[in-house]
């Protein structure tokens, strides 16, 4: 395969382009937007590379394939923080912590002093917790922008277009369709799952790693970013409605306050929503249609699973193999 076209420049499309470029292919990426931004659901991601924690509810491939993500992103030049994930719960909900520990591999139990040693600003707030080592996080917006800039520097062409017959740019060579929900014109079983997030800025609070609060009504994760910013996420609603809701904002902010009252005085910087593409079982899929390989269904695992999915897609195109995530029913 000497020439390839990627449709879509979200996290899936950029990862596929990176895998193609690494094999020496001439790559063109068609996308209607000139740069990563709020038009794409990748923009609203939390950036947690947390395969073990996701294993609480996700299928085994998410955990196994997700372990590759931190190394892959770091190799692309992204800043990857490898400090694990802290999991806490209000004292009255201790059974939730025990249940989580039974379902998630590699949990290290902490007492109050252990929680305080990891995150001093949470001292005295939680008498128990879990540390899940081997997990990491990144700033998804910086990672997207950095990867795109690097690919452009390596000769990957980015063209404003959607594909043949739908604007400028015509696909050449093998085509990788990474358009997310826009690919429902060829993927009838693809659905949208709405997620909302909030970004706060606090000068009072410091966290050095993602924190998951196992709240019985409003489960929450908080991901620290540079400049005193914290990303709070994320709701999960079976809907393609991209409108921001008062309910989601109240749930996220209430849970953040339960984590630490300092969030009550934080600046509300951003409230965003988008619909994530998912198949019925919430696992990603590769499908062949002629000379096109469809790469889709990353659900809430975009930055975690896109590297593995992209590698399998490119391998399938190069040698005609049927990798693990290739859907046999649509081959």
C-alpha cells in the first residue's frame, strides 16, 4: 500500500494517519475543519488512559488493548503523565469501593494517610481509597494539535473535504473512513451516546492525577490540566442530542463539591457536550467495504483504544488479514 486517504481528523483519523505515515505511505486526510476543535467529540474527551478502571464495566479487550495507549501517545510526542488513578468514595458508600476493588485489576488499598500522601489537598476528606497504578492521563486537545502538527511536518496532507462527491478532495488509494457519527450513512447500527463535561479553574486546589469519585447518584472523574484547570466528566446518556443540559451541569458540579468544597469557589470555564459513536456492544469495529476500511465505534474510549484500532486497521489493509477488531459479518 503506497497511497491512502483518511476521512476524518478526529482521534481515530489522526491515529490511522500516524500508523500509515510510519509505514512510509503517502497519506491524505480529508476533513471539513481546518484544525482540531469543538466540532469533534475528541475535543470533549477527558484524556484518561485508564484501561484498568474502565475494566469495571467494559469488556476485556478494552483493558488489554488499552494498555498500549500511554506508550503510543508518548512515542508520538504527547505529554503523558503516569501517576495512576486515585479512586475514592464518601464514607457512607464504602461498599462501592469494595465492589470496585473486586472488579478492577491491580488496586492498591489506601487508608486516610495514604490518600493524603498522594493528594495532600484531599487530606482528611476520605478515610479510604484505591490507587490504580499503571494508568496515565494527557491533555487531549494538546495531544490532537501536537499529533496533527507532527504529521503535517512529516508530509501528511490535510485537505478540507469530506470525500468523493461531497466537497473538495477526492480519496486516492486505500480509504480509511474515520468519520465517527457522520459515517451512519454506511453504518446503520452506529448510535450516538451523549456525554457532557465541565472545565473549572481553581487557585485553591491541586491534584496531580485523575480522581474518580464513586458516588451512588453522580459518579465523577476529575482530570487535572495545566493552569489550575480541572476537567469534570462525564455523563453518559443514550441520546444524540448535543445540547448542554442544566441537569448534567448540576450533577457534575454537585459531585465535584462532594469531592472537595473548594470547587464551589472555582471559575466555570467551559461546559460542553457531544455524542460519541458506539456500536450496540460499545466495542470498536473495523469493517471492509470494497477498498474502504471503516474505523469506528470508539464510544468513551477514544484516546485509550484509537492507537490499537488504528494499528489493526493499517495491518489489515497491508496484508489482507482479519485482525481481532475486524467485524466478520461485514467483511
